[in-house]
C-alpha cells in the first residue's frame, strides 16, 4: 500500500522549493506509485529466476514476461529502452518506460528495483 501522506508531503515540498516546474499532477503520481506496488506484488515478487537466454521464470506458470511488459506499458507508458547482460555470472535486465525504470538481477537469487519518475 502506498503512503499517500508521504507522497503528498514530498510533492508539496518540491513545489514549495520551486523544483516542481515539471512535476506531473499529484493524482498521476499517486496512480504511478500504486502501479509500482501492483507490479511488485503481481509480477516481480513472483520471479524465481532468469535463464542464461534471458527467459524469466515465475512461480506461476501462467505468467509471462510479455504479460509483465504489457502491464508496464499500460501503467508506465511506452517502453523506450531495454538492456540485457550477463556480468560476472549475474544476469541483469533493465526496462525503461516513460515513467519508470525497472532493474531485475539474478545470480543465486533474484533482486529487483523499481524507480518511478514524477516529472516530464
């Protein structure tokens, strides 16, 4: 569950400090933050691993990377960039959308990071 008060306070602080000229409207930011939580709950937390040919393995056999990508495109905008690499035995996949950057890494366990963008 997103912390609406924390997000609203941070948004107001940025506006007061004059750093909010390019900020999205607060309701859009709240929607993006909720989508981030949904992405983690529905997809990212259910990743068991990534194969060397970059196939994502989920707990639920019905889930696919393409359904995750469609979910993200619907919530975060156009997919602008992807990067897939294996560095020192660690598999890394990066997806950049208009309002979100997703990083998934896998060695002996899976980690993920989701950064959302509040500005244009």
